[in-house]
C-alpha cells in the first residue's frame, strides 16, 4: 500500500515549481503573496530559537499593535517556562532534579508533558520527549554529534515510560538517572495555539500566528483562504506545494531546519527513538488539522514513522491530514486529500 507517489490531488491543492520571492516564515512554512499583508498589523521576531510571526486584521490599528505585543509576550513567557536552554526554566529544574525526587510542575507544563506522553502512546513511541537524552549531545552550529558509544549509552535513557507523572501531586519523576525531556517537538504548536486563543478572546477574527514550522490560522484572509506553502525541502526559498486553509493549524517538520552534512549523511534535529539516530527516509512531513499542539507533535511523529506508518496513523485521525515528501522527493498524501477517482488508480 501507499508505495507510489500520489500526484493526483483534490481541487484544493496546487503545485508550484518556481520560487515565490519573499516569504514570511523562514522555516518549514512559507506564506504566499506577502504583499497581500499591506494593510495588516504584523511583525516577525526572533524567539524560541526560531522566528515567530503574527499577522492580524484590526479595524483599530492601535488595538491591533497591542494584540500583537500580547502574543509576543505570551510566546516569551512560554519559552521561559519550557526552554531547556534556560537554566532557570521549570523544565531545566525538572531535568536537573526529577531523577532524585519528584519535582512539582506548574499546571501548564504538567499538562503539556502529559499530552506529550499520550502522543507517545498514540504514535507507538515515535514521538518521545526523552529524545533529548541523545539530542542534548548535538550542536548543529558547531557540527557536533554524539559518537556511537554515547548514542548507545543514552539510548537506555530514551523512553517516555521512564517519565512518571503524579496527577494528584502535580509532580514529575524520572525512573532513571540520565533521563532528560525536551518539548521542542510540541512547544511551538502550543505557542501558536495560545497566541490565536488570545487574539480570538480580543475579538480578532482574522490572523495567522507562526512559530518556526508551525502555524495557526484564525478565520480566513478576509474573504479568501490563507495560502500556506510547504517548502521544497531541497530548494531553499522555493515552495513545493501550496494549500488554501481557513481556521486550521499546519505544521511541517523537515531535515533542512537544523542540520549538518558529514560524509554524505545528513545529521538533523529529529531523532528516531528506536535507534537514537536522526530519522531517515523522509525529507519533510506536514500535518494539518484543528489543533496546533497536535499538528506540531504529529508532524515530528510522521517524520519519524515514515510514509507508510505515518500516513496510516493520520488515517485513524479523522480531523488530521498530511503530506509527506520521501527521500526520493516523491510526494505522498493522506487518504482524505485524495479525490475518489485518484484512489481508484491505486
Ligand atoms: P521545529 O522545531 O522546526 O518546529 P519539529 O516540529 O519538526 O521542528 O520538531 C523538531 C524538534 O522536536 C527537534 O528540534 C527536537 O527539539 C524535538 N524532537 C526531535 N526528535 C523528537 C522525537 N522523536 N519526539 C519528540 N520530539 C522530538
Ligand atoms: Mg513538530
């Protein structure tokens, strides 16, 4: 099944072969036609080790600017809580102490760890926040990676079942010394979901909030759908596929975001828990659906699971669809994106 490239699309997908010039997001997703934002309130800022951008429509531009600030402040707040790069963050405290004694986590962090563990069960371990036991040994900027012995040692610390949550006490405990958690595969989705929530509560009806490869759309682009582009994973700045979407979340995970190449091997930031090595076989995995927290975690999971297992998983989630580009550059679509006549060609 699902072994060949699916090029027949529903009417809602279009393919682009040429670059589209300026793009708003520099990572997995690229918005089309930024000129269309001329009258919108919007900005892009470096945050969470990536870029966060907010574009919203407001009849009162001053109020729009305030709304924008509120979203950026929220992103910074979440980053302070959940960044493993910040020594004083709640998650860093857990990583330092949870192997020795239960550590109390605030409701928000506790909730996101709980969701992460649930998604590990759903994805049969493809999504695993303890990936960081191995992941911590990478530094992509200085082309640093763990040697085989380190990977082998740390693999025993890479298992979401080593994380124990006590619901009543609100505590996190690691069952083993050496375990580390990192919410890098889900926190940006949480940020964009929270950002859009804030805007919605302020009465804003049209907006897009993007953090790295994760976007959450609020409403439409004032009478037209948002056009969201999936990057060509091997042609910088080019869009492979663009998708019109409204009121949805979309996340892309790619092997071209944080990586270095060595002896023909690409070492990148998505770890396959069963091997402890960067996942191979997929160049990019995109998932869209109602909740950015889940699209973020699922895009990482589908990347790890590969075309067949990844799309099979999406087939069990009625509200979620996906597009996967394999190592040969072939494009595969989840069943819900196919026209009935396209399916009959299989
Ligand atoms: P981005 O950070 O560009 O949004 P993804 O959503 O694809 O990228 O998530 C990749 C990040 O997820 C990595 O940088 C890392 O922090 C984390 N990660 C890597 N492997 C896994 C995994 N198997 N399970 C959960 N999180 C992972
Ligand atoms: Mg993701």
